C-alpha cells in the first residue's frame, strides 16, 4: 500500500482550490508537483461469499474506539435496524422470495465513498468534509457544525448525527490506516475473504472475475454494483442479482439529489450575482435620482 | 398616529411634527430588524463559501448554527406582532392601483404624478406582504432544517427541497430588504428619524402620506 500520504482533492464549503495547489509531500519529505502519485483505493464486497459473521462490525468499532451497541431482535438475523453515529458498519440481512425459493441476502452496509459525494457538495462548513485524491471521503468533526446538510445530500442514507456532540459521523474507510499504508480494519477481519481492498482498477478486475465465475455457476443476474449516477463509488459490491439492488436495500440509481445540485449550483450563483446587482443598482439609482427632498420642495411651493 | 401613548412634557412631540410610530411599533421594528440582519448574515454564511467568513465574525460556525433558529423565532414573533399592529394600515386602498401603475415616476422622483397615499404607500405594503408571507415559508422550512434528526428516514428525500425553498425564499427577502433599507435611509430623509424617535415633520407627512396626514390632523392641507 503506497498511499503513504493523503492528498486532498475536494473540501466542503471551501473557496478556491485545495491548499497546496497540486504540490504534495512524498514520503522522503521532498515535494512533487504535477500528476498525483496516489491511486484510487477501493473496497470490494463480494456479497455472495459473506456469511454474516459480523467480524467486520467488531473490527470497525474496535479500531475506531467505540463500544459495541446493544442488539435488538426482530425475528431475523438483523442485529440492529441501522448504522449509528458510533457504529459505521452493519451487516444488512434481507429475506427475499424468488421463483426458486427463499434467499438470505447479507450485505455489509457502510459509506460508499462516492466519486461525486453529495454530502461534500451539500456541506456548508469549510473543511468539515474532505475528499482525498485516493477517493476516500472523510468527515472532520472539528469543523462540523451539525447542520446535517450532508444528510440531505447523501443518496445512501449514511451520515449519522450525534445529538450529544451535535456532529455527524460515518465510515472513514479507515483513512487513518490507509494513510499509514494499512488496509481498513474490516478487511483484516473478514474470515471468508469476501472483503478485498486495493486500487479501484484491481478491485474492478477482481469483481468482474468473480462475476464470470458466478455466471458460469448459473447465477445469470450476478453483477458489479458501482453506480455511475455518483460517478462510481470507492466501495463496490458483487451482487448475486445486480438487476435488483433494492433487494439488498441499495438504491437502483443513486444520484446527488436534484435540489442539492440546484441549490449549490444555479441558486448560489444567481443569488450572489443578484445581491451584488441589487446593491449596485440602488447605488446607481441614488447617484442618478438622489433623495426625495420633501421639505425643500414644499418650501419652494409655498 | 392619534391616541395610544400620552406624551409627558419631556417627550412631547415638537412643533410642526406629528407622531408616526408609537413606542411599541418602534420596538417591534428594531428587534425585528436586528434579528433579520443576524439571520441574513448567518444564513449567507451557510449559503455560500464566499460568505463563510461571516460565521467567524459572528461567533463561530457551530455557534451561528445554534443561534440562527432561535433568533429566527424572535424574528417570527416580532413579524407576528407587527402584523397585529399594522394589518389594517396594510390593506389595499383604491389609490394603490394608480400608485403601482406610476411606480416608474415614483422611482424617478416625479412625485407629483403619484396619487395621495395612506399611512403606508403601495410599495411599503408590497414590501410588508412579501416579508410577511416569506416569513411563514422560512418558519416552516426552518423548523424542519432545525431538527432533521427528528424526521423519519423515509422522509429524508424532502430535505433538499426544503433547504432549497428556505434559501430561495431568503434571497427574495434579501432583495426586498435591500430596497427597504435603501428607500428609508437614503431616498426619503426623515424615515429613520420617524422609526427611531417616532415623529416626522408635517411637511413630510403631507408629502409622502397625504391621506394619513389628513386623517390624523383633520386638516385638508
């Protein structure tokens, strides 16, 4: 793993380019400018070999220093309904009836690390959300103001609000580990090898290879989930039935919500230009027509 | 304005002056305007990165996110009270149509073309009703944005629409606000004094609000 440094690609609520302007540090301390030496990282989750053991959940809370949450029973293998601010990684368990019978679908649910992150686009706080050139989208709670705009921007329903700290949390793809050249904690814990970590290119290759295998074994609908609506994700799945991602509680075509784009796009620019034009307009009016000097005018008439 | 406050000698209205706003009206207006200014500046800080520096000037980003909704309630409360005081004066009168039609003459200071106006002219009424209705939209959308964590997850898809409406409505009020401040501070000298000290000259009243002047003084010029 040579991601020995994390070069920033995008910053939330930030004017202008990222600090450093394309220069970044190399491990020997020298600086380099030009094309990034970082490569896109990617987590590959092969749902067809997941046994739902939840080792990844334990590894996640352990590495990030949180306590395991209390589980609930709902007559299935689902241990708790959804991820939480201090529980970023949860095996989603689904029972799906098909023509052939009943399917037990298990999917590791966590942040998808979108190439086009709706959370970052929606975030107003400078530096609260950062996207690194390797694709990791990271929350920086020190800069988070708790507005939860990120929640409105996320098509995967991932950011979780902590009512005590008034900050939002989510999976970091272990940016602290990856930055130090290690693989994420969940990857290390998986006993079946359904979790893989590497460059996006390699993981896509591995995923396609597995899909070929599944096709050969009669799973004709098997495929890779790497949604193009958010320009691809840095967490990809191999699904047994890629035609119905909803079966796994995955959106079929996730995109940054239209109103987030309108609000952070045209509205922001029209609003800004409008306000400047308004102030300029009234100033021009003043120097053209001036005030209504009523008292003087009345005196003249009298 | 006749009636209401009994003026003690020290606060007597000077000669050739008439009372325009009583103390309650002035108090509500200024609480409202300070609240609005805070809301506008903090709202802009969260609207565009270009204005995020305002967040630091006004106490820090997390602090303004905490206070913006509370100050919003103050703003709403004072709008509500101003509405109680002014709703009758803000009703349309027959002359308003002519005024709106001649608005260009008004903007070009050819006031002789304007019909006589009541306590508020047609433009002030339009400003008031824009702010009044926008306030309700801002209140409803603002409450949702205040506590989205209380919202069921299935309804999260409305959040971007709510935030968009809140921002767009706020921009409409800012347009109205720019015109309001410009008109009162620069175009009609005497307006700020009216809202601070409460009274205007009889000439000012007769020129800008002739119907109101005739009503309160019983005089015809």
